[in-house]
C-alpha cells in the first residue's frame, strides 16, 4: 500500500497528463498583466511561459521586450516556482522581431546630433539585451520547447535558456544579416558557447541559412528531438518535474555556478564554487537527500522547504 501511494503521488505531482499537455500546447489566452505572454502552472512548482501572439506568429513587438523582463524577474523571486518551461502558441515558436512595430525605435532613434542619437540607440539596444539576459540571470532552470520556426530573436532567446528541446519539424535561423544588421541581443555571444564548432556558428550567422532539427541535435543546439509538439510538451513537462523534484538549493546553485563557470576560468569557477557551498552545504536538504538515498527513495518524495 505504501508503494502504491508513492506511485500515485509521483504521477499526480510530476508526470504530465494528456489534459495538462493539451492545455500547455493551446493556452486559452494571455492573461493580465501581459499581452504577449500566457502564464500557467501545469504542475506543482512548474511555471509555463508561453509566447502568445499566435496570430502574429509570436513576433516580438515592443510590449514583449519589457514583459519578458517583468515576467522573469517575478519568477526569479517566486518561492513557489522551481523550474520554468517556455514554448510558443500557434503554428511556430517565433518569427523573431516584429519589424513593423519596432521600426521607429531602430530606424528613427531620437537625438539632436550623432553623439546623442548614438547614446539613445545604445540605451535601446542594452534594454533589449536584458530581455534575454534576464532568463540567464533567473536562478530557476529554464527548459525551452521549440516547434516550427525559431527565427532571429528566437535564437537569442533559446541560447539564454538552460535546456533546449525541439520537434522534428523545427528549424532555426540567425536571420539578422538578411535584414542588414549584426545580431545584437545575445546570439553572437551565446551561440558559440552552446555549439562546439566555431566554424558552424560563423556559417549560420554569416549566411542566415536554416538549420533543421537533426543538425540542431547533432551540433548540440538542442538535446532532444520529438515527433510533434504534444510529445515535446509532455517531454518538457516530465523533465521539468524531474528538476522540480530535487532540492531547490541544489538546483539553483547548480544553474548559477554553471553560468558563472562558462564565463570564467576553471580556477575562478572552483573558487566561486567553494565560496558558494561553504554556506549552501549547511542546508537540511543535504541530510534529507542522503537519508532518502539510503532508504532507496526518490528525491521527489522529500518535502523540501521553499526557496
């Protein structure tokens, strides 16, 4: 009876039901306060952020760039959330920047002379960069699930996420050179650290050619490819459940140190890790997890305190 209870508890709390997956795949609408994002909680400790302008192919308009910052800052401070899943509503993940809506910011920056125009344009660019940097700064792991097209700003977005999944029909395109500019909100900085081949990164960024799912998997851009969106969302939710079932002290500390180590030497990373864990090892989560392991129990059976 005890085993049966645990199995039922596990399935109810962490395994995605078909109803939940369908709800994640086709949200009923973007609730207030966001006009471009739909936020839901498909399972315990999991937050689902859906790009939600399906009629515009989830193109990134002016509102999107600020709403992403507000959304992820809120998630970062939410003790109920332990992991985030990001996906797109409608037929594709995203068509990238909404040029019609953003043209005035980019093509007609304010200022009385070159210096002032440049100053203002730099502020605009750094503001847009924060839209995706906020994902990386969020201590909660972010799993992104891509179906169909992921163009331009979509690549900037997914390279700031921690785990990338896609469908068999997904394709990726660093589109910026086709519209006369160098990608400036993260792709050129993060993609070389995601994909091992600098030559391939250069090819994608300089030619704007499409990369399809199989190549994305073999190059390391994504870690798993699914047959269709429903299967992918089920996989994303199951993976998120695995993460959410672990100690939030351990999980969030792992993400923060992985990001730090990416941008520093091994020696600097080890020093930062030692300083981090000199306090974080003094958590009850270590003893609870060790006890569960000795009793051959899953970490998901442990009631970890909120963080």
